[in-house]
C-alpha cells in the first residue's frame, strides 16, 4: 500500500537485553525460517542455547502476542543474525535509506505487511520519521529505496536506539545501517526477527536444519537496472552458518 509511506512513523520500544547478551562467536544466518504457521519456534545450534538470542526471542514473541493476537496460527518467523567486523567509513549492513518486507511483483494483490524486531549491541540502526510519497512507483521499473530515500530531507531528525534495545518496526519504516566513524570500527552483532505472511523463498536465505521449509528456494533478483551497490564492511571476521 504505497500510501502508507506518507505517514510519519518511528519504531516502537520493546525491551532491553542484559549487558553482554550478544557476546559470543555467533555465526551469521539470513532470513532463516524458525517458525511455521501453527508450529513452534525451532532454533538450531548454536542459536538454541545462546542466552542472548533466547532472551531476544522471548521478548519479541511476548510483544507479538499483544500486537497480533493469534499470530501463531497465521505467520511465519524468520531470523537474521549478523556478527562481523565493521570497518571505519563503512556500514555493517545495507547503507542508505531502505525498508524491509517489500512484496514486489510476486504479490500483485498485496497481503498484510510484515514487521520486524531489530537489536544490535552498538552502532545501532538509524530511523527517520520523514513521510515520503510512493505514488506512481512500480516494482518493475523503479528502485523504491532510491526513490523514497532521496525524498528524505538532509536535515531530518534521526533516531537511533541505545545498544541492546529491541525495537519493533513496520514494513513502511525507513531505516539505514550507520556508517562507522573514526574510532568506531570493530565487532558488531545485529539480530532481526521478521514476522510475515510471506514464504520467504529467495535463494540465498539460510536453510534451517531443524525446520525444513515447505517451499523451494528460488532466485529472486531485482529486475535489471534496479539493483544498487552496497558499500558494507565485507565479511572480515564473520563465521557463516549459511548464506548471509
């Protein structure tokens, strides 16, 4: 629903993890299926026994119970864990204003938007409340991130949580990964839990060895000319559980 981008919005505070909760040599995973509609959460090791991830999951699920009653029967859940070394002058993850959960041309009839819970130990995600206009944008002809991002005024107020604070955001929330300034390089751990009605079957997402997906993973590249380069910190220091 393009009109929803025109609403000023910011993420909602959920909880704060304990100091040191995200420490440890965690491998990376990307949009790994951890719950099916009607099923229980299923985490593989080493995530299942990691106290910080367990606390993150508990807080998110408890908040979700109040946000979307009955979600257990209708929604999938997907976990991203990203721990690697951030280089000065680079972002950890995707830089530039963007949003998560675009349905694209695969869903010509749009379904209920997904929403995400995010947390990091430092260099926290930056959010902006500036409304944007998506009128006339087409998934096959426009890069929505660039089109909406260039509408954000340079003097917009930026909100960034404190480290270890969990925030919930909608699929219409513009956000970006912060650029590490001089002296800010080093390890960063980022978690995201995505609740969605979609089958996130993009080839490259991490398979869950304890919860086989009931769908095939297929290539889902952007149409030619719509992709953009990502100047992130690369994979120095990363240990990959699966494609990340």
